[in-house]
C-alpha cells in the first residue's frame, strides 16, 4: 500500500508539473502585452492549482464557441451596412474638424463605420433627469424599443422605467431588452423579470453565468454597454446603468454613484441601434438591423459629426484604445479625463506622461473611494510617476464618480461606457462617442469643472510621505494591474 501511495504522489507531482509547463508555454506563446504574460505567470506560480484554474477562467479572450462563430460570420453583413453610410449625406468629409478627421479614417478603415453629422445632443447629469427623460420617451414610443445595459437594479425610479416599458408593451410596442447576466442578478430574481416576459417583452440574459460552462467561456467578459433606442429616432448612451443611485449599493461606503447620459437625435441613433442589433444577434442568433438613417443636413449649420466607436469580441481589436490615443496625441492645450477605474496600459500611461511633458495641461479626476479596493490601490500605484511628469490628479469626494469622459482642448470630447482599464479597453463589449461639437464639449467640460470643485488635488510632496503599508499594497496590486 505504501508503494501505491508513493506512486500516486509521484504521478500527481508529475501531472501537475506537466500542467504548469503546458500552461506556461501557452501563456508565453500567446501574442499579447509582455506585462500581461508576466502577471499571469506570477499568478500561476504563486497560487498553485488555483492560479492555473484562474488562467483557464480569465486568462484568454474566449467568447464561447457558438457566439464566437456567430460573431465572426456577422462582421461581413454588418460591415456592409456600416460601409453604405459612406454614401449617406450625413457623412460629411469636407471641412470635418481636425480632431475627428483621423478618428473617422481609422474607424472607416478598420470597421467600415464613418462619422455622421446632423445630430443633436443633450447632456443629462442627474439620475432624476436621466430616468424621467427616458420614461417620457418610452411613453411616446410607437413601434419598438431596443435596450442593452450592464446593470438593471430594481428600486426607485428604475421601477418607474420598468412600468413605462410594461405600458409600452401593452400598447403593442416591440421591446428587446438585453441585460448582462452577471451585472443584473437582482433584476432576474425580481418580479419585474417575469412581469416583463408575461407582457411580451423579449428579455435576454447576455453572457449568462452558468457553473457548468465556466471553463468554456471567460467569466469576466461582460456586456458593459449602456444603450437605449426608441423608435430608431431617439437614443441614450453614457455611463449610467439602469439604476436609481439612491437604491443602489448603499452599503458599499462610497456614496451615491455619479453618472451622465447623452440623449441623441439624428443619424447616430441608427448606428447605436445597429450596435444593439449586433449584441442581440451575438446572443440570440436573430438579426434585426435598423433602417439606414435618412437625413437632410442644413448646410448653413455646423456639421457636429459623431463617431460611434464600439468594441468587443468579433470587432476590431483595440479600436477604442486607438481612438483614445489619437485624441490625446492631438491635444495642443489641455486633456481632462474623468474615470472611476484607472488602471492604464503601459501605452496609455506613456501617452499621458508624454502629453503632459510636451506642455499640455493634463488633468485626471477619479473617485477618492472606489467600490473595488484592488482597483483603488492599483490606481494609486501610478500617482507618483504621473505627477512627476506633470499630470494633475484630483480625487473626487462627492460619491463614486462613474462618469467616463475625455475632453480635448475644450473643443472635442469622448463620452461613453469605457473605463481607463484593461478590461474596458481590451475585453468587454463597450461603446464610446467621439463628439466634434464645441458647444456640447464646453458643457461637458463645465461639468468636469464642477466635479473638480468637489475634489482634492493630490499633492506630490504629501503623497511622498504616505506610509509603508500603503506603498506595499500599491506595489502588490500594481503587479496585477494588467489583469484588473
């Protein structure tokens, strides 16, 4: 019996060694950033068995076989739909602003999706304004409503939105609601789920969390977009989930979440509807592309082009990251960024430092307290080198600042669902708008200024005097920053 135990022990050690060697080779041979590979190797070696399991769960961009095959087949027909917008009157190339010209070229070449003019934007900055505006538009809906959100959390005004959808369904409005499974568990356990299904609303769980398939699809790949489209005439997108902040994560100790949404009319609405259709087809296999926009531009009015920039499996890699890089590199005077989760890639970090070093005023506004302690400590690991390069860092004390925005030279802006971290820029289904509208940008810039009045600027001298405990946690989580 002792020999049997000895043999089993040696066989187990040999099997584990082969497993570690095999996973190590897979990590090394996978083409990606060196920092990401090194971080995974550290996890695998420091956490025996658990590290290997984590790699299989989170280490590779795995959408699942059926979804991946479907997304690959979809790119052609959706690209054809996008490319026909080049001939649309809303695609104005003459006189297009310098900030958006290169972004339009990039997205046209990689995704076949051009920037479109003739839009009207309204910036909405309070939960009551956002949700009541959405309710009013839903109550006016005549034919169909498309919605995709990462989180739907019942309570407060979110329930009023649900009631508005039920009223619309009773009027015969077709409603397609796509919610991320991991982000919206309370909704799917609530009575609202069955009430909507009984009313004829098509409610689908995106990327459903299933314990039987945990090794077949990456679990932290999430549907992170926030889009609502009513009758293909009005659209909403931005940073806010379908939640009432007064009823959401009240016990997390970070205060209420602070968000914005943009209400849009014009041809960009049809593009956002097409992005929803993409997500719907990836999940269900059902195609429901919207009509192409029909618009007559006022030649005497500024064009105000908007470039919709989506990302996610099946779409061109790193597109949003490239757009962000182009926008920052074009800055001549100022770059102001608000983001709740700041764990930048090496490229983005160097871009911010170089921009500040060439004399551009670079300001970063992030929450003082974060609902993710790992992200909070990892973010602070970048403070010193950013401040030494000339970047001004502000910590917001008015709640969890969840707004994702970038303003360039007070003339051009990016706004959407994208955080400044690897998960948003590399992994999730996201969307951002590149907006060449100076009046709208000024309004967003003023809102950022209001955030800064509720913030404290981090002082480099005082920061250098922080304790050893803080420095230790920063360094530990900094090592894992490519995985956060």
